[in-house]
C-alpha cells in the first residue's frame, strides 16, 4: 500500500514552486526577459571564480578516489577542521572539528538537528513569517511545528505570544536570521531576550530547550546592519549553515551542522548525526564539494547586487505608499499587500507579468514576498510594471500617496 500522507501532500504543493513554474511557462510565451519573476530564492550571481579554479585544479591534480569516493560519515576531517577554525576566527567561539558535521545544504543540516533533539510528538516553535518548507521538514520527523504569530511592527520576535506558547513539550526553537521571507536581521537585544527566556523556561520545565539556528543568509547583510552570531548568546545552540546562497551553489547541496562546544554533549551529538544520516539517507555529501568549499571559506559570491536591488525596490515601494519594513539582509522583501487578501493582490499582479508570492503559507496573511535575486536591469524594468499595476488596480492608493 502506498502511504497516504505523502499522497495528500501532492495537493499542498509549495506556492513558490507553482508560481515559479507559471513564470517559466509564461516566459516560453512572451520571452522570459519580459516576466518579472520574483518567486524563487535561487541566487542570481555567479559562484566565485576562485571556487571554479580550485575545482579545476583538484580535478587535474588529485586522485579520483579522493575526489569521488565516499567521505567519512561525519565529513572529511580536514574540511571540518577548516570550518571550525574559520568559525572561531570570525565569532571567537572554541569550535573544533569534533563539533562540525557536514550535511547536504541547510535542509540536510536541519533534518539532523530536528532529530537530535525531538521525539515524535515533541514541539518545535518557530516565528512567523517563516520559510514554509519548515512544515514538511519538521512534521515528517513526527515532531510538531508550532508557529508564533508575527510582530508586524518590525518582524523581530513577538515575545508575548512566544512566552505564552512555550510549554513542557517544547524541545527546540527554530530561528532564521537574516530571515526568509522578511529580510529582517534579529537584533542583539532580540537574541539576548530569546536566550534569557529559554534559560528560564528550560529551568522551569526541567529539560534543555535548544535553539536551532538556520543560517543560510548569514553572509548577506546590508550596510550598517550587524548580524549577531546566535551561538555566542546561548549554549544549547545547533547552528545549521549552508553555502547555497553565500557561494551561489545551491545545486551542490553542501552545508554543515555546528554544535556549540558549550553544549553538554557536543561531540556526542555530532556522532549522533552520523547515526541519523544512516536512517535518512542524507549522508556523505559529495567529497569534491566538501574539499572545494573548505578552500574558499573566507570568500562569497559578489553579493552586492542584492543590496542594490533591495534599495531600488524599497524606494519604489515607499514612493507608491506601501507598508514595508526595510530588509537588513537576504534577497527578500516583504511588503503588505494593498488589499486584505494577498492572494487576490498577487493574482492581479500576474496581469502585469509580476510574479509576487502571497505570504499566507509564510504565516503572515496580507503580506507578499519578492525574491529579488534577479538582474538589476530587470528589477528596474519591473518597477515600471509595478507602478502601472498599482495605478491601474489601486487608484485610491495613488491618490492617498499624492495627498501625503
Ligand atoms: C530559510 C531557509 N532555510 C533553509 C533553506 C534550504 O537551504 P539549502 O538549499 O541550503 O538546503 C532555504 C532555502 O531557500 C531557506 O530559505
């Protein structure tokens, strides 16, 4: 018998993927350059040349069995050492190779983190707006994902709602800063308050509550914004990192879990990841990619285009009278729609070949997301379409803005 729960998921496909498929089909009709596709968070800038050069050099000079063989189950030791050293240099924490587990992207890292600290029926809390793939990531482990409602004033944490929701079943809190979809970076004050609350709640319930810190956008932070290192604030932190966005190589599926050395059983937890891998099949990410990223740990793709795009879009949204918290990083922006139902709003935008994603599935109905990892030239052209869309569909909005 085939399993019904996966069959049921077919009718709840990701709205992001559906819109991206729509954009591709529309592109085949009118030319993809004429479709303003803000659906998918697929990096638009090339991988650093140095990464390519190192790959070519390795392919030309190294033993095929080293490059293409299975890696050890926790990852290649020299790679784990290099990652630990790089984290220590940046954040002043005492990581060693024994605290690092190589995983296939953030998704693979998270799959291990959830299983490390939850049993079926336990709860993981996360904060809206959140990455909708957290639902299948968590729920298919048997744990239950609970969503804390958003603080729409600035998209930092809604502590009142959070404190009311933490209970004895809460084993972990999943955070994502810089955040997909809001683009917001949690402040030092937010992370300090979260850590204080969790220390209190862990004592109250008599068990550890972990922070699982999903950090694929750690390197994409804009001018004047600081992204604090979550692990520096809370001992029981499981960092889940991905090179997908920082190096523009999401197809290579590479990232890692870094267990805070201050966790009571940090090295054991890394060994446990090796056992979890055996069950879920996210084991031994490609050896050649592990070796290549270890050589460019201090490099990123040219991420400056994202800030340029963000400023262009944010200024246009402000000119048109949208409500929007200015992103501090990532390649997402998260404005409020001009009518209550963001799905209707985004549906109308399609007439102007603007592909915007309604945020109902991100836990923030009434908002929409734009993933601006596209060429700046296209962003500029899309803003004309955005102006036309607003002027035609929401003439009152234009009047209101002119009166101000
Ligand atoms: C918040 C967040 N977490 C995890 C992931 C998965 O990242 P990866 O492709 O590295 O598995 C993504 C991808 O877009 C993301 O936005």
